[in-house]
C-alpha cells in the first residue's frame, strides 16, 4: 500500500497580510450557495467565514483549519461527522448534531458551530452544524478555479495553498545548495 | 506586466485593436490596472469602510459577526450615508468649479479684460438675461454681461440660507421649486453647500442617515445649478450648439497632420485652441505635416468643441490612453477632471507631449503650461507649437491609426431641438413633441449620462440599453461619455434610426429630420453635449412640463447611467432623482452595506421628490425597469 500523502494546507505569510479581511468575505461568499458578494450582502444572508484574520503582537495572521493528519476533532466527534477523507479533514454536515466537542478540542480554534440558513423564531432546532475550512472543494468544482476563494481574494498574495511535497523539495534544495558549498571547503580528512 | 486577453474589455473595435497593440508592446492600460486591483475590497464596495477620522479605518462586518460600530460609535447607516454624500459633494465641487471659471471669465469680460474672448452668441445672452430678470432695454452688452456675472457669482456667495440659488429658481418648473423649497432641498449657495456637506460629515457631526441623505440631495441640486450656469454662459461665450456632422473614433486621427487631442472638461482653453490651430496651419505644413493641424476631442472638453465646431471625437474616458498608442498623437492637452494620471507614463514610450494647463491639476511626468485667460491665444500658440515640434520626433514606422471612424450628427442643444421642431410647427414648436408623446409614437424620453468603468465592457451597456429602449419607441438623449459611446458605435446617424428605432419613433424622427433639412431622420441618439450639459436636457424637459402644466416628476422621462464611475456622475444621478426622475445606475454605488440608505435612495425618495434610483448591473432588466417607469408615468398622465 503506498504511503498516504500529507493533506494540502493553507499557508499565510503574516508579513504580507494587511488585515483587510478580504479572505474572510470571500470565504463566506464562496460558501453562500452561488451568490456573489453584493447579492449576499443585499439579501442579508447569515453567512460565515471559515477563516479568521487574527491580530496578535502587531501582526495579522489569517487562521483556518490545518487539515491535521491525526485530527482531534475526528476522535472527539460522537457521530463520525468529522472524518479524514479525500486528502482533508471533512465535516459531513448531515451527520453533525452541533455538539461542539470538535470546537473544544481543535487546537487552532478553527471550527465554529452555526447555521447558515434563516431559522424561524421558536423553531425546535437552531440548525447549527460545525463549519470549517474545506479547502473550497465544492466552490472550486463549480467555478473551475484551482485555488480556494481566500487565496483568490488576497490582494497581497499572503495566502497560498501548499502541497507539502513541493514545499519539502524547495526546502531541501535550498539547504542542499548551502551545505554542498560548505562541504567543498572542508579541510578535515575522515 | 501580466498579459491578458483584451477581446472583452471594450465593445469598441478601435479600442480592442489598440489594446492588442498595447499587449504586444507590454504597455499597461486601465484594463491591466483593473485586473491587478482584483479582488477589490468588499468593505469599500459595500460602503462599510470609514476613513473619516484617524481612529479608523473602521469597518463594519456586513455579515453581522464582527464589529457593528466604528470606534466613534457610527453604525453602518451613518458610515454609508456620510461617505455617499461626501462623494456627491465632490462631484458638485468639480462641476461648479468649472462653472465658476466661466462665470469669472464673464465678469472679467464685462470689466473690459480678456481680449481673446467675446460674446459670440448675443441672442443667447439676451435669452439668459430674460431668464434671470436682467434688464436689457437700451443697455450696452458689457453692462448686461456684468449683471449676469454678478447674479451667477451670487450663487457662490449668497449667505441667506432660505434664498435659493438664482439659476435653479429661474430655471425649474414652479411646482418643482415649491416642492423642493418646502423640503429644504434648494441650495442657497454652491460653495456653502459643498462646505456644509464636508462639515456635517466630519467626525461627531450628523449621524442620522435620513438627514444626511437629504443633505446629499441638497448638495446635488447645487451640482445642477453649477452645471446649468456653466452650460448657459459657455453658450453665450462660445456659441450655442447647432446640428453639425462630425465623426468619432480613432480613425479621425490623420497620419499627415499634427494631431492634438484636447482632454478634460472646460472649454475656456480648448475652444481657443480650435481657433488658433487654423492660424498656425502653415507652420505645421512647414514642419512636414502636409495636412496641417488636426484637433481631436477626448471626454467632455471634446464634446464641448464637437458640439460647437464639429471637432471629431477620438474616444471617451476609459480609452483615453489609446490615442497615444497610434504613434501619431503629437500632444494631449488636458485641463480638469477625469484625466488619467497614467498618460505621461504611456507617452514616455512615444513622442507624445502630455500638457497640463490648470494650476490645480498637474500630473507628474507631464509638461505644465499654465493657462491664463488674459493670455489665452498666446498660451494656445505655445501649446500648438510644442505639438508641431513633437511632430518632428514622430517615428513613422510606429504609426498605427485604426482605419475606423463613424459619422456622427451632433449639436442638439435645447435650442437646436426646438428649432428643428419649429420647422414642423413654427407657431408652437413643442406641440409636435407633445402630440407624439400623447399619441404614443414616442412612449417617453431617456437621458443617458455618465462615464465608462472597467466593471462593464466599455460602451456595451449604453449600446444595448439604447437599442432596446429605442425599439420600444423611447426617444434617446445623451451627454458626456455616454454620448461618446453612441457616437463611436454609429448610433448618432439617420441610418441608426432606420435600423433600430421602433415604428412610431422612426416616423417622428423622420418627419422632423426631413422638415429640418437633414435629408433623412434625426439621429437615433441626440447628442446634447458634455456632462455639465445635462442641464440642456433639464431645460428641454422643463419647457415640456411647463407647456403641459405639470411637474418634471410627472413626465415619462427617465435617466440612466449604466457605466458610471465618477463622483460627478453620482451628483448628476442624485439631482436627477431630486428633480423627479427614475434614475438607473449600472455600477453599484457603495451603499449596499446599509439597508436604510439603500431603501432611502431607491424607495423613500419616490414619495419625497418623485424620483428614485434603480440599481441594476444587467442592461436587459434595467431596460425593462426603465420602460416600466415610463409606463407608470404615462398612466399617471392618463396616457
């Protein structure tokens, strides 16, 4: 059996983030069921961004699910709605009961339980289910885009979707170049 | 530079040809810059970003999860309203500064200064004097000019808050003056209206969205006042436009001539340049330009000289960079407003001189030649000689002028329209128009105003909307860059009437055109002039309303700005609403973030002033809405 490839992640460069929150707006709109932003705002849809630009120590950091390989949410979920599948941590909304255990165990605060449908006053359910970054799988399929909405929306390109294999190759090559240069100057026989 | 496909940037074939050339030469244009601006900030788009004080910028979360209030406590409604009315005030300031320029020129002429200018249209001067109640019997011309200048400058100086601006009070229907007066929407002073808008929107001032928007309508009416006086006094100075056959699009440039483009808004310099160009023709020929000097227009200053002298129009706002790419533009002379700061960067790749002329409007990288009315001819000669010198630096191998231009019949001032109607009925010129509106040959009138924006394929919304409304027998008027779009697209011709007008409209335009000696129908779209010349359409509508004994808000008259972008366009749209017109805008203004403000301008306004905004980015459904608004008005008149 071939080894399992690491999940793709969203990477954000805090030095390039201007905290305009465009990624949040784009995320909310990308999960609005096909509306554009002006329509969604005009219709007052209760949309929710699955990412959050967090300001800390004078730096802005876009935060979202890290698609953990040994994800606490998948252990904590009593209904099996949180699961590892198709190269990401998925939440099957139909199976979610909104118990918020995943929210409590997520080390990154990346999960929110809420409803994105208009619920009538006095209804027997809030219709809240767990929401987090799904790497825009459905949105990308319907729009033909290659990058998630937050990456598309970032005006400074601070956010990227990263394949760890490619990242590792780049990292190794950079270090290999430096080490090779040093080794040419070694004087010790061993 | 990232390359991209320009096939859908513009519906203008010349622009597309030039954009492909820009692509091949890696020259960046507005469309490239638009692409690089994507995605544009959602907060700004919705109007939910406030930068009015240094505690900000503050943003309100449109989805209601984040902050609901700015640091000062302003909510989404206050923030949206404050920024909107500031934009309207900026538009008013721009149009009215242009007007002030003309009014001061009139004052200086009356004092015996400005020997390069004269009153070219005395009949118009007397007509204005009659409107404003200035005595003319047995008086010298300069004394009348002096009184008109004083009354006009009074509209910038009056400090009695309850005394409305003279031009508005004298020019609108009595009912409109009463209705707006009762609502406190008649400005007393253009400058004060702008200043008070800035003052009331300062941190910690007016926070009531309704009160703010009413203030916005008041300052928008000052824009109409400034536009009116600019147009009318310019007519007295330079002549009232009469129908003239001209041409539009980049094919109006000539390989064998010194090509000089005038770009901007104010005719004070461009009109003189047209005069002086004829005097310097021999110098151009001596420099090797066998065809002499070819003046071409861009944007509204282009319309000013097109309407009065038949000067051909090269292009409109969004494509103003492209004439440089033909390699055959010696100079672009700019005055004020809607001038892209990128022009000198593109001109660097060619021999083209970008010449700024107004002390308040300089651009880095351009050559500044200060314009002074006292030395108007001298300044114009200096500029033209710079262009002739540049001709010697032109690289003939880089000349690529598109072979396409469109005939355009232009020059339909209100006076020209009435004169054409008088050919049908000399005793009662407006009667044929009224009769045809009543019998349904003409269902209504639409006035197209505004700009171009990269958010819409250039000119396409104008052309689509005009064709769809003309097909339904709606009479089409246009000004500014809307008029530029129609001229380039060939809709200002008799042929366009034959091709696109509904049967009723076609019959009326044919009858008037033939009676007026055009040898065919009037053009499908009537060119009324520059953006300040929207007041011409108001003058015509007012005459129509007064004849019928109704108010402007009763007429089957609508306005549409499907490709608007400037603050001036917002001001125009806002006064169109205030005088009672259903007014369509095709780029969404930054108001969506406030449901209260959106409702105020799209619904509540209707009860208050009769007019209201229709916000719709789709030309097809916008056309249906405008037509429905016309039908609603017809029903109101019992038609």
